[in-house]
């Protein structure tokens, strides 16, 4: 006596649509296998029980999608807003992910995630875009920081490379950064090195816990940073 299975053809489960019953067999032939097509165009064979219980909802593309929020591509900054839309390609409809991006000129538009993966676009593409003609110096490291070549700077490495945010802060302070000082990006975009987006942080602390030690340390901090606070106040005003 044959085993009867519930027909799932044409039903949608997440991003998967059941196309036909698979010719493959599962362990002990207990569960039916169904050939499914994903919105991204991929194909996957899934057990009926995994579909009906919601354990499998895509061909695997859902988990492979990158989070581009905060990513910087030349003059484009990816914002933390995305949408999914169906795109018709011939007889098929596929669902694509788009991220809202802002150009340095201020113009915003949605860009397909697949374009962001290959480093496009470089700017908004408009003729009147004020950011098209500008090309920032240096290069972007794998960590997302803009690197400049200033061989004579005290904060440069032996090859003369220095992160631009350190160079900018050093120029504002009028001195090299100390070993216990770091520069923080307020908006999290690592190559946005406008002075209003940078903060000077320090790890300095007194060695001892006696009151005398703390007083000496506090005087050193005030002598070092109080004049520079006035500089930042001027920059913000």
C-alpha cells in the first residue's frame, strides 16, 4: 500500500515556492521531499516536515545576506534602511534587497545589495553631483580606515603609512598622539574623518590609588588637555 503525501505544489514557505515532488528519497522514506525554488532564483530540495514547521524558509540566501549598514564606498555611505522588492526577469520574478545610500553631496537613493557587494556605486551618479570630481587621497584598508602616506610623521608606521583620522587629530592638536590616546568616530563610519565626527579618547589613569597619586595625575591631565578643549570648542562653534 502506497504512502499518501499532502500535495504542497504551488505553496509558499518563506522565500521558497514548491515546484514539484522530488525523485529523491529521504531516510527510511518517512518524509516526502519537495523541489523548491527560492525568490533569489536558487533551488533547494526540502523535507515536507521542515517546510510545514517553518524550519527552512530559503535556499540559504537569507543567512548569506550581508549587513551593509555603515559601509563606506568612496563617496557613498550606506544607511541602516533597506527594502525588498520583486524584480521581473523574463518570465520569472525575483526578490531583491535594496539599501538606502547617501552621497557626500547629500542625495539619497536605494542601491541593490548585489551592487554594494562589488563596490558600486562610487557616487550618486547625477551630473550635478558635487562629490563626483573629488577623489579622496590615500586608500581604504581592509578594516575600513582611510590610510595616508606621511613618512615623516611621528605616528606613522615604518613604511610611512598613517590612518587619516590620527593625522587629522594630530594636526588639530598641533602634536603627535600619545601612546595611550585613540581617536573615535562618532557615527561609526571609519573613513568619515571630518573633525566634527572625531573624538579624542585616552586610556590614561593613575598608577596608585592614594590621594596624592590621584592629585598629581589630575594636574597632569589638566595641563595636557585643558588648552586643547578650547580648540575643540572653537571647531564646534
